C-alpha cells in the first residue's frame, strides 16, 4: 500500500471504528444508493495494471455485497422504479448495477450475487454481445498497452508525440486520447482510432488477449442471467456516448438495443445507463427520448444518493472502480468517501 493510501485507509478505518459510518447511514431513512461495477475477476497481479482500473476481485465483491446487505435493503432496479412511482420510500435501499456486459459478469459476479441472494441490473452494449470485439474505449487502452511500438504521433487539438515506452507513458496517453475523443463526434473518434490501429499495428487486437477482462457475454449467458431474475438493461447498442451522436442516432441506439434485449430475454427492457454517464454525456432531450421509447429509469455516473423526487432518468451511482478496503467501501456508501477514478 502506498503511504497516501495507507493514511487514507487509516482515516476511514478510524471513522468506521468510531461508529460514524453506521450512524450516518442510520440517518438515511429515505435514500437510495446505487453502485456501478464493470468487471469482477479473481485476484491476480494484473490488478496492478491500468486497464484493470474498473475491476474488483471476486473476494472484494463478495465482501462488499455482504456489507451492503447489512446496511441497506438491496432491491432490483425494477422494484426501485415502482417505489419511485409510488412516491413513498420507507427505509433505505440499494441497487447493484453492471455496465458494458463483460463475460466476467456471468462467470464470476453472478455466482456471488446468487450466493448472497441479491438482484442486480446488467446494462449491456447489445452490439458487442457474442461478438469478438473490443469495446471502443477499451481498444484505445489495450492498443497502447499491447503494442510493440514505443511512441505514437497524433494530432488532437495540437500535435502530440506520445511516449509509450513506459506503463506511465501508456497510461497518460490513454487518458488524454480517450478524454479528447469523448468530446468529439463518433465519426471523428473513428478516424483517430484508425490512425492508432495503423501506427501501433493492432489491427488484429481481439478480446482474447485477456478474455476474462475484455470478452463480452454471449446471448445464452445474457438469457441465463435474465432467467435467474437478473434485470437486463441497455447501455446503447454500440457504447455510444450520447453527446457524440445526433439525436436520431441516439434514438436508433436506444431502440435497437431495447428490441434485441426483449427478443433474447422475453422480458420488457425498461432500464438504461448512459455510457460514461458524466453530466456532459447526456441532456434533457435524452430524458424525453427515453420516456417516449418506454424506458422507466436511466442511471448516470454522477456520485450521490437518490430520493423521492429524483429524476428517474438521471439516477446517481457510485463507481466501484478499484480495490477499496472495507472501511473505504463503507465510507463510500455512507457518502464520506469519493473515488477519484474514471469510468466508461
Ligand atoms: Zn460503459
């Protein structure tokens, strides 16, 4: 543990032992906390790598679910939308959600959820389900990590010569490039990605470089999840950040993904999560669009708690992005701790 993380953990452990976390949560009589996960994978040295930033170990996940169950009523997003509609919340509720639809959700997270008897919602990118494709945001990170080349020259706002000779250089380049592309249109992003592919020689990069980390579920796995009572929601068809595309294309993304989920699971798809989910990634027009298309809720990545009267198309969630200690996790779900990590 680094000295800074050690001190931070010590501080949150102190808060917890002094009973502050529990006391604070006890005051949350009408609050709803949402958690975002992306990947759950058995522990290995790979967790030190940057591309594992949104992964938690199976052991941590199990521990977090047990803590959550002890402090909150864990309910499905469907039950929660009914509670919101009723206008009355008696108690404190939590919902567990997964973004993207990785196969590790089925392989490693589902058994833990079943064992603890809690529901979750899986927001999937239907265009990636059962396909040998890397998520486009993940492609950028993976290309920079797995390439043999030592530098990359790109014109973003200005000319850049990214140093890829060290893990720190790869990380810096990945963050800068992804943050830049998220502000652009998707066709501009595709042009830049084609340049990255060419310069780094990663035309054949596939999820099989690390299947536990990068491979998506197939439709049989999605259906099995749904049959076990898990909710399948949409995260768009192509992992489109809604700010990157025109509204007609957003409508197509929301319509196709909803229909595919319904055709494959036999359940009505009523829940959505915004790719990336920061305030700049969606707007009022999308709330209206989601409602018109038959969605009941949409989850963001804005940190905070939900209450009666919260906008159901802008639900807050906490992203569980790295290896939190027991005290840090408790501090997070009680609103004391803010993770500084990014998400897609
Ligand atoms: Zn995502």
